[in-house]
C-alpha cells in the first residue's frame, strides 16, 4: 500500500472520530451557563488528536518496543489522564491472542497479513493502516568468532543461525530474502538449502533472536535494521539493496474494544507526523 493510500486511511480515521464526537456532542445536554461538554478536540493534522482520558491497551510487534516506550510518554503527556498499556510479542502470537479474546484496543503488527486476518474475521475495524517500514540485516555477535563478513557466509556449512518461528513475520521476510540472495551473483545454487540446514534454533520473536546473538549462542541471524540499531552487542552485516526485503508495519483497532474512538485517535496519531518522528528516531522509515 503506497503513501497516498496511507494518508487516505489516516484521513478516514480522523473523519470517523470527528463524526463520533460530533454525534455525542449534539446528543448531550449543555451544562448550565456554558457550552455543551465534549472530549478534547481532534485536529486533522494528526498532531494534537486528543480524546477524553482513556486507558488503552496496545498489542504490538516486539520490534516496536523502543518506539512505543517513547510513544507512550509522548501520548500520555499530550493526553493528561490517559494511559497506554503496551504488550509486545511476535505479531502472529498477538493476533492469535486477540482472536481468543485478549483485551487489546489496538494491534500494531510487523506486517499487513496479521491485521488483515483480524479484519477478515470481523475482529478489527476498517482496513489495516500502514504506519512504518523496515528493512532486514544480518547480525553477528561483536566477537564474531565465526568470521562472518557477508550474507553469503550464512550459506557456509556449520554456521549456527538463529531464526524465529515459522509464523513470525521476520521469518517470512527472511525466507524471501534468502531466496533473493540465492539468485545473486556469487551465491551458490544451494545457498537457501544450506542456510535452512544451518538453523539451530527458532525463537518466539525477533527480540529473542537478537538476545541469543548478543549472548553468542548463535553465529548469525536475520533481523530488522531497527533491532540491530538498538543493540550495542551485535554487529550488522549489510544486505545488498537489490536483494533486501521491505517490511510494512500496519495497525488496526480491535472490534471488541470499548474505546474505539480513542484507539482510532492513537492509531492515526502514531501514523501521523508525531508518531513518524518517534519511529524515525529508532530507524523506521515511511511505509512503502
């Protein structure tokens, strides 16, 4: 989904919020001697989208933790009395939890597939809204005892690769990346097969992959650029641009949420200028 589509979806979310607030205001009695009471105004710029004080529960991809910790501080400062409770894990695990009735208000995924699953099952409101992009990189422990210097070394027999579970978004992106690399000049025809054979562990999420590489329990792993940037105990190995795989992150408001308007406001805010500035500080880019 392109940038224009994303802006259109943000506009749609803001319009829905304005409609809801206007409806609530028109149906409420005016307090004595004053104008009708209403939640704080929602501004179309996406910068100052305030709602009545609300406690929102955000389920988010593990790779978003740093950005959301900062986003929590900014959101709560701009919305006195509101709080964000953030739970991070693999997007696939969180999607399953929401299907099973977990009390999330907003779901922020490292892909578009998992939010769309919720939409298709009637468990989320509207279309998934892209809010960030990412790229992939290879990471090795700072000691790099395996002597890995290029992605091609992941196809060297005996290299211990740490990966994530099959349903985790990073694994789908990594599989596509490995297939792309296998067709690059200088890569052996059996690169993908040897890479797969080299996987010694499959973790619950990408954060766990990084942790094992930091501890030296594996020689290399494929993670997001943002994960490599956040760690001081791994060294990134660049991937050729022609082979790299763009990751698009998208979010939805959960249908069962009791705070749909506030959830929509947060999602539009995170996809808007303030949220984008926070995400950029952690290495994320605009969604492609």
